[in-house]
């Protein structure tokens, strides 16, 4: 495709076409587990943690831009590229931890979705969980990427339930916005650990793997089905599209986090409810304080975001494993054409579903997921920064100075967060 062919002609259709992997990735970050974290932040500390949304946004944008550019420029997913700068055994170990973390996260998300549906329409949690797990797996295996991608894009609309929820309750906007831009100093252990939790929830390894691989999927669907590094000229419009898409997705993701904290702070914290252990607990706590409509919006949002997050969690694990072993890794393939890839998707989802029968509560699964993600995130981010800075790998599309500095800044911030997380675990 020529550069001129990518020039916008009609603003609305072109904008919609530009939104894809970045939008879906950003929306998937606000999964039921993330909603639980944001709800607890608002319930426990009121408006005191709204500022973290502004802190994480630029770093999240930078690291997701890096992952997207690596995928589109090289035409390969993240695991395949990381093996260029790290031993295969090390990458295999990191991806194994990613798969484990994603599986625990899937388990917690399926449980939250099932509980939310039970709260809204009644029924048994396990039956609802089976429907969500089976439906997600079947869609990924049997619906080709070109048809599945619009479904995922449509599911991002579920996030706006949390914007609507905020406008169904009374919010002292001046107080909230002042706290967001001028927070009070708080150095308590609980506060600092919640800051760490916010960072870990926002910047997650599965998002890196997913967005890089989705750019490869998009490349294979487009008329310009070659990696950008193979082009002797042009390609800037593709990078512009990635920037528009990624900025939109990450701003949406963090904007929704802002509204969830705002709502739970205004209703739960203001009424003395300061301990929330899951997204469904937040929904239940809202019902007597804010009414059935607010409760229903919040609960349905959990289901919608879970339907988006589960395929992203399972898919990112499958892309990573398949790339290490050289298997075909694409959602466009038929089941028999990418058996290993689809086996990982099915296994992660089925095991996640099965964990719901073990008696392990979702809080423990989220803790294990957070620890494993912490182990994976920093080395993967560091390797990503080495890749995007490497002219031999990226060619003339090597990352710009501002992106490299911001990406390394995000890596350092995550390293501090992980050290704080492990430090608190040792002390505890």
C-alpha cells in the first residue's frame, strides 16, 4: 500500500479503522481483576490515589508503543524478538511464568464474571463460568482473526459502563479533582502497597505480548503485508496509525480507571466501606448505597470487560509459547493449521476455569498472578527497550529518543514497584 493510500479521506471511518490492537489492548487492561484493584483504591483511600492514573499513563503509552512498533517493524511477535537479545532458555522461563500468571488471572476473571452474572440474573456460578470459558475458547479457535477482531473492538464499549456509573452518583468534583492534582502525602505501608498494585495492574506483561502479536496479525491482513523494516521508503503512516491507536487505547484504559476510583471513593469510602476484595464485592457494596441501576451498570461492566480480557490473556500466552517453539501463531489459522497455538489458548482457559473448583479464592490467585507478573515484567521491558534501540533489528525505525527515555523510565518505575512488592512480602 502506498503512503498516499493511507491518507485519511473521511475523518470518522478513518479514525475507526486506525483503532484496533492498541484500543483492544488498553481496554483489556481494565479486566475484572483490575476493576477490583481500582475499587479497593477508591474504597480504602478515597480520592487519594487518583494521581496514580496520571503517573502511569505516559509510561504505559510508551511501553505499549514500543511493543506495537517491534511487532509491526519486524513482522514477528515479542517472544521471537526477545530471543535475539537473550538466551532461549531465559525467554522460555519468562514465558512459562507469563503463562502461569495469565492462567491465574483468567481464573480470577472467570470467577468474577460468573459471580457478577449470578448477582444480576441469578443462577449457579459454576454454570456461568463454564459458559464464559467455553464461549471464549470456541470464538478464538473457530472465528478467524478478521472476524474476531471487530468483536473484540465492540466489547471495548463495555468500559463506558463505568463512565455512566460515575454519573449516577453524587461526586464532589472540586474535592476529587483537587486531590488528583494535589494529593496529600501518605507514606503508610498500606498506601505504598496500593500504589505498587496500581502500577502492576496498569503495566502488565500480557499486554506487551498481545499488542506486538496483534500488529503482526494486522500486517498479514493488510495490503502492505511486509514488515516495515523491509520497506526501502515510506512506512511513516503506519507508525502514525500505531501512535493514534495506542494513545487512544491507553488513555481510555486509564480514564476508566479514574472513573472507577472516583465512583468507589464517592460512594464506598464516603460511607465507611473501606475494604473491597473483588470487583463483585464492589458491585454489591454499591447497591444499597447508590441504587440498583448503579449496581447493574457496575456488574455488567465486569462481565463485558472479562469477555474482552480472557481472550487477550489466553492469546498472549499462546503467542509467546508458539513463537519460542516455532509453531504457527495466528488467530487467522484453522484449528488444524495451528494446533499447538490453539492448544495453549484452550489449556490456559480450561485450567483457569478448573481452578474455580479447587477452593482457592480469587484473592490468592490474584496475588500469585501479581508476583509472577512482577518477575516477568521488568526483564521483558528491559529487553524490549534493547530491541527498540537496536538499529540492526529495527533498521531505520529504531525508537526515537523521547520514546527510549520514557520506556526506560517506565522500566525503572516498574523495577521499583516490584522491589517494593517483594520487600513488603518479606517483611510481612
